[in-house]
C-alpha cells in the first residue's frame, strides 16, 4: 500500500513522522511518498520531498510574496498524486494549501481516498466550510473530542484519535516539587506576539514583586532571537542602579546582561515601582529576579508555581503539566478587529474551549491590564482551593485529549483529590494507553480493511 503525505510546517513534520512510525509498525511493507520535512523524509526515504524550509510561512504578506512558488508546488503535487496513484492521500494540518488540494484532487479523481489528519479549526472561524470539506474529504482524524460531532453532523466522517502533542509532552515529564516563589512567563513563540505581550508581562511582574519581594520570574524563550528581543524589551525598563564605581561600571553590567541572554540565562534586575522605599531598592537592585531560559518551556512549566501564558498551544502544554496559569492575548488593533469578525467561539484558550467554561482567566486585548492580571495571579498563588480546582479541570481536559473519560475531581493518587501545591508530574492513570499517532495509524489502515498487527 502506498500513502502520499502532504505536510507544510515544522509541527506537521513532527506529527507526520510519528504517524509514519506507527503505520510502519502495523504494516512494514507500506510505501511513503509525498512532501513534508526532514523527519518524515528520514523515515520515507529520499524519494520523499523535504520542502518545509520554503513551505512554512507565517502571515498573509509572506504568502502573497511567495504566491508563484506555491502555485508551482500546488500543480506539482497534483501531478505527482495523479501519476503515482497512491492508495490514499493523507493531508496533515496546513489548511491554506491542503483544503484547496483536496478540492482539486476530488475534481480530478472521484475515487481517490483522501484523509485529513489534524483538521483545520473551521469550527472557530467558518463552520460553513465543513459541508464543502465533506464533498472532497473521505475521513477526518480529529485531535479534539468535540470536532467529531461537528463533522459527522455535516456528513463528513470523523474519528477522534487524541492530540499528538500529548505524546511529545509525556517524554518531557520531570519529577520534583514546584518552587512556591517562582512564576513562569510564556510570552509566545513568535516575534510579533512577544513584542505585544512581553511589555504587559513585565509591568505585571513589577506589581507582583511590589506585593511580594521574594518572587522570582523565569521567561521561556523558544530561540536565541526571541531571547535577544526579550532582553531588548527589558533594558528600557531597567532602574538605574547607582554604583560606587560610577556610570562606567553600570553600563558594563548592563552589557553583560545583554550578552548573557544569548546564553539562555539572562538575569535582569526588575524595575522598581514609583514610591518603593530605599530599603526595598537596595535589597533588590543586584538580585536576578527575571531570567530568560532558552528551550526550557516544559521544564519551566513543571517548576513554576503559577504561569502567565500567551494564547496558543502553550496553554494546552501548561494544562498537561498541571501548572495553574492565566491567559494573555494581545495583537495589533486592526488584527484584533478583523479576527472578531470571523472568529465564532466563546473562549480563546483551548483549555476553556475543551471544558466549555472559563477554567483559566482570559485577559484579551483591552482587558490585558497588568493590575488585573496580577490580581488573578496572586489568587492562584495564595488560594489553594482555586489551584486545586483548576488542576482538577486540567486533568479532565488532558484525559479527554488522550481519549480517556475522566471527570473533574477524579483522584490523582491514592487518597488525593485534585493536587496539592507540590508535585508537578503526577498524572491520573488513563483507560486508553495508546497515543494519538497509533490510533490515527489504526484508523488509516482500517480504511482499507487491512488486519491490524
């Protein structure tokens, strides 16, 4: 059996490679062709095209700038599929390209089997597209449990397989206690969102530190570039630190801070608020209360007592690692207004969408005020019951993502309900131990009546 894959982003390459490995375990004779990234190519062989470097784009302008390239790749993909006549085509995420590809393939061949893995979030911005998808796609492998009903009601067969992100997070679980004085800051993984969100987070940290001088903050940076951007954002806020050695020494100290950001561990004295006493200033001027950590998101989510998290996939990661947090979202005003016209969901954070209620406080756009955010963080720091309620909801949400039934309040360990303040890695045992990739592979094989190993 031959399967043609199309994946156009780094995350899709990760998920595609995991799916390929599971398919090979079920049927070692499977042949993989198509286009994706280096991980998928390593499994499939050199006949598989690695196009991620050119295909992964962000934003409308970049898509328009590369329109000629995408038009050529679109035509090549259709030609390759028609000539190779695969038993099925598996489209992974990447809706701007893959939804159009599915429609074009259906027009060319009524018999071509087309399966969509990690479907586009049309339920959030255009549910009317589901019926159009049903005319060109045979089966959708859903990663969120509520998606199946939406698709099935529109005549599009759908199977819930679980969220593949869970498999990656399981490999990063750590044992250990949370630091009651550590707050994790997660301003996003893209430059534009960091520039909008990080200044708000800095001001929130100032307020929190004013009420509790023992607090420390660690910032998760996805790359060296983001670490440098964060350091540049922090520098204008630095309180001028008087030094007996004069201004020259002070400038050298600030330069060392900028350089250490690139190493992944920038310690930055947090700015003093207006009106804080001299004793408070002298005690904290040389303490490193903010550190920037590169590539340590999972570890930080398991160390921090509470987090401030930008909207996105990191909210599900925080839920998985049972870190109480508040959600922050802020973009340019035109972008926000345009999104409100097309997005049709009650909540922005995935934990809240999956729970059907506000489990995590959301501070969106004009509501993203440092004072309000600080108040919500303080509640999670000081109110044990509020923490336990949130963590219990997280356990139920993650259970559903893994394909297991788990209700809020289910005991975590013998004799424990919810979570005490400490352990970060405890996880309720789940009925279904198989991962999303394995279930997706089983669903694909089952489409052809093949016996499962």
